[in-house]
């Protein structure tokens, strides 16, 4: 860079010098030409006086440098005049010789030839040359001193800037004379940079402290591929890193960060972070005042997202489950409408329609129970023994119909709880034990309290569950294949039980052996 600059400067000097020499040369030539013109003019003026003198004194002898030639004289000069020139001239370095025609009554009479010494141009040329040279050196001297001063000025300014660089930001940088405007300006500049830097640092520190207050992950992105700062929640959910690479599996998330840099309006979106199985509501906020960094906040919305998905799935399940009995009712009603059925068939179809309507009613009832939002669970003292006794009494016809042996071991437990929910839990479990235990089977119901918690158990030696079935029985509308055909039900009973147990902050446990029986234990 420096050598290039030097080369350029040398080239400029050479070109400028050549132009200057050329100008000087042209000046000297034009000066010489001017002198020559003046010399010729002077000789021509003299010729008029000599002509006058000859006319007045025709016999007078002229000095050596004046010559009269006859009209018949032929030489190069007279030839030029004969060719039409007004006069002929022969110029040497030292003299100028002019040959002028002389006429008398319009007829060529002869020629007057005058030789005169030339004004010496050497001195003038030399003077111009010397003056030019002096001018050149003076200009060069001025230029060099100016350059030297400029260089010194630049060096001084650079060293002042360097000293600002080295100074601690908390003190005034340069001590100088008062009239040193550059130093004063640099001091001002330095102070202003210091103020800006301080305010910048302060803002940054404030922001960095501020993000720690939030319980959701936040990070500050520097816009150039690095994370400048993360809060504790971020470190907890992701990693203690400054490397944006942790997001490399999430191309769409990274592309949003890039988009953000191009179009700085606030952008927000929900992203699924597969590695940690979580949904985050991501919001990117440009921080123009902080070197165009970006504040990226990440709110964990996994629960909300899952609830949303569960709602969607629930609606889909409910619609699907409702379709089957509805289709059946519609189909048999159409057959009956045609009137081509025997009265026996008609009775059979009407019975099916009735059964499917009951199933639909049960579905509606259970769906409503399942979706019921218990914002405030009312609790009062409930005699759990009498609740169970009432349920068992209600179930007596089914028990005797299947000739089941039911044993109970019930303590007199009074607990502060929600009567309806407890009733629903007990009833569903007892009903299931009756439904899924074949003829002559055994059912055992027990109720105890350990002082703090209530333990309710229903055991049966019924059909039991395989491991796969056991894992799924709390799913909505799930019915183990065997039970679907023979036993009525909606597949919602245990979902309702689980929901109620959760709302009462209790637990439910299932033990079952396929073909041998099941035990459901509720603690609350
Ligand atoms: P439903 O009884 O209406 O079918 P539930 O949600 O109450 O629906 O039960 C879901 C499934 O769990 C039942 O269909 C049945 O296959 C199984 N199940 C529930 N209780 C028992 C039990 N005591 N013994 C064996 N299987 C049971």
C-alpha cells in the first residue's frame, strides 16, 4: 500500500516535471519568435527611411550593410519576390537580411538589400530558463515543505489518536496547548465515545441482569452467529453455551433468526424442539441500540400445545364414537320406514334402535362427565361407608343375576371430599368388576383409612387384562377387545375415574393377570 503510494507520487512528480519543461520550452520558442518578428519589423521600418534617403540623394554612397541590386539581378531572394512575396528574408543567428523590391511609376527598378544585426535572444532565453528553473525549485521547495508539514501533522494526529486508544476511558486523554484545535476536538470525540461506550455498557449490563428475572429461556444473539448471553432458564433447558450450533437441528428456527435480521419487525412463532420434546413460543426482538443484537425469548408452551392437541383428538374420538350408534339407528329406522318388515323383525329392529339410543345416551352422559370443568371442587364431610353400601345395593340385581359372590371389608370412614366424584369413582370400579367377571365369580371390595389417606380396593377373579390392555385402559373410548362384543360400555368409565382421582389429588393403581382377575386400588 505504502509502496504503491510512493510509486504514484514519483510518477506524478515525473509527469509534472515533464509538463513543466515542455511549457518552458514552448515559452522560450515563442519568445524567440517574437524577437525575430520584432527584428524583421525593425529592418522593414528602416528600409522606408533608406528608400526616402536614396530618393533625396541618388548619388550618395550607402553604408556596407545597405546594398542596391539592379532589376536584372537574379538570386534566391529576388526569385521569391518575383514569385509574389512582398519581401524576402534570410535570417541567421546573428543577423537578418531583408531584400525589398523598389518601384518607380509602377515598374520594378531594382532591390534594396539591408543586413542588420539581430537582437540577441540568448540572454532572454537564458533569463527565462533561469527564471523558470528558479520557479520550479521554489515551487518544489514549497511543495516539499508543505508535504513535510502535512506528514508531520498526520503523524502527530495519528500519535494523538493512538494515545486516546491507550488512555483509560475514565480520564481526559490529552494535555495540550489551548489553541491546538485538533487535540481539543479529539478530546471531545474521545469523551463522547467514552460516554457512548459507558451508556452502551450500562444498557447491556442492565439487559443482562434483566433477563435473569425471567423463568423462561432467553438469549441475546449478536446477529453474527454467536450467542452473547443466556439466562439461567436457558442454561437449564438447553445448554450453557455461546454457540448457536445447539440449534443446528432446527433449521426453521435458525432461518427465522436470519429473516429477523433482514426484516426487523417483531416476529413470533411456535417451534417444536424435538430433542427435548418441547414446544416453545419464540419471540425475536431487535435491539437496535445494542449493536443490532437480538433478544430471543422462548416460552415453554408444551402443556398448552398438548392440551390443544388433546382437545382436537378428543373431538375427533367423540365424533367417531358417536357415528357408530347413529349409523345403526339411521339404518334400522330406514328399514322400518319402508314397512316391508315382518312384525317380529320390526320388534327386533326397534330393540336395536333402543339399545343404540341407550348407548348414545350413555356416551353423551360420559362425555359430559369427562369434559366437565371442575373449577372449584366443593369438599365436605362424606360418609364413604354409606356411599359404598348404596352402590352395592344398587348393583344387587346384576350381582345376583350373575350369581357373583361379593365380599366386603369396609371401615367406617368419614372424609372431607367431593361426594359426587367419589361416588363416580367407586361406582365405575364396582360396575366394571361386575361386568368383567363371569358367572359365579368373586368380587372383593374394601375401604380403609390410615388416618390421612383413604384406601379403596376392588378385586375380582374375572377376565383380567394383558400387559398391553392394562397400559391402555385409561385411554378414552378404549375397550379391551373381548369386552366390546359381550359387555355394554362406552370405554369412558376409567377415563372419568382417572380424571376424578387426579382432581382429588389421589392415585389409582391396577394389578391384573389375564384370565385370573384384576385389582383396582384408589388412594386419596
Ligand atoms: P367400559 O367399561 O365402558 O368399556 P371403561 O373405561 O370402564 O369402559 O373400561 C375400559 C376397558 O377396561 C373395558 O372395556 C375393559 O376391557 C377393561 N376393564 C375395565 N375394568 C376391568 C376389570 N375389572 N376387569 C377386566 N377388564 C376391565
